[in-house]
C-alpha cells in the first residue's frame, strides 16, 4: 500500500487549524452511514494509509472547507508510482509545487 505523503499532512494541518480532533472530523465524514474512525484518520494523517477513494476525498474536502479539485489532485499524486515522477519532469514539477505549498487554501467562508 502506497503511503500518503502529501495528502495526510494536508488533512492533519487543516484539521488542526479548525481545532478539531480526529473523532470530530470522523463524525463529519460518514461512509455508508458510519463515521470515519480515529484510527483510519490517524493512518491517513501519518502517511501509513493511502489516500481514500474519491468519494471520501470529496467528503473530507467539504467537511474541512478545502478546494475539492486540489484535494483530489493531492490524493491522486500520492497514488502514482514514484518512477512516473522521474519519467515526466512536468509531473515532478507539479508534485514539487504541491509539496512546497503543503496545504490547499481553505475555501472562502469556510
């Protein structure tokens, strides 16, 4: 399983900015009627768990007030094989830009 090297820190930083615990975020993001577990969110934030599927990424973006397209991009960058970044300099530059910014800007009014 690929580690969430970009996605996890974005979730962690935004959650902390909002002053939420992992339990609080988990209650706001429900999958099949159940909240995301603290353990699952911890794994994502610590880079031990790969980014979730797109529908969950979109729910996280909405709950955290983050731009959905940017969070999807970050999630997908984390899922790409490392050798693609070596083969495609433009892709590497995009990844480096995301790493430099480290977190997407919160949506206005969030």
